[in-house]
C-alpha cells in the first residue's frame, strides 16, 4: 500500500491522491466562497455567470471534486488553534497556492478532479439515510461497492430509493470502494474513480 506517513495528522490534506487523475481549474461560486469547503466536496457546474463556475453538488449533477480545502486566513492563521483547541490548518496547496474565501479575480480559482484517480477521502457520509434524513445509523463500507454522491455533495453508499427521499432523483455513481476506512489508513475512505 502506498499510504504515506505524516508527522501530524492535522496537516494531512482532506484528499490524498494515490493516482493523479484529471485536474481542471474551476471558479468557486458565490456560495462556496461565502461558506468555504473541505477537500473532497463534489461540485457541479452552474449556468449563467462565468464559465467553469461550480457550487456544491446536490447528488443529481456531478462534475468532479475539489481537491484542496479552502484556506482560512481570517483571524486564525494555519498553525494556530481554534476555540475548540483543534489546530487551524488551511489548505496545504491549491491551483494558485492560496485559496482565499473572499477571493476576487483569479483568487477564486480552485482545483477540481473529474476522474481517472484513486484517492483517500477524510470527508464522507458516516450515517445512512432513513426517510430522507441522515438518521439511519452508521454506514458500513464494502470493497468494490459503487459509491455515489449524497445530497450534501460528499461520498455515500445509500440506495437509490433512500437518496430519492432526500432529493437525489438521479444518483450519480462516481467510482467503487477500493479501501474501507480503518486504523491502518487513518479511517479514510478510498475510491477508484
């Protein structure tokens, strides 16, 4: 396994690529810029406005995932600690090396991966859908299982029927599970896209 060892797990990116995949520059839309995002968030293209503008996927339309998390250069700088005592870590890299949340012009460019990759994800659904809400108990991941995009724009393995109750009427399969979350991989989900 090509799993990399890091001195501090808080510095590991939200997504770790095992195979590079197809990367494209995209423009973070106004909602993403106002809220920020985690690496591994799946996005869709928006109509109107600038070309290649993306917002969070609703599970029905998927263009790819944002490789790096948004920077947080507010009052807390990366390397400092937040009110919860956890380290505040901004994006370790980006297409333009810095991704400001209040970006203008070229500062709102992000890196999107749209396919041909194997990647470990820190952020994915952990609670199954039940009746249209995430209240169905812990998700169990199985090797070779198809992976879809949830109503929140992150990886899930819910049934098409459960996703339909949450508003995902045309679920998009984006890959298969190639490694289940476990202690040996830092409890990350790996998919082949």
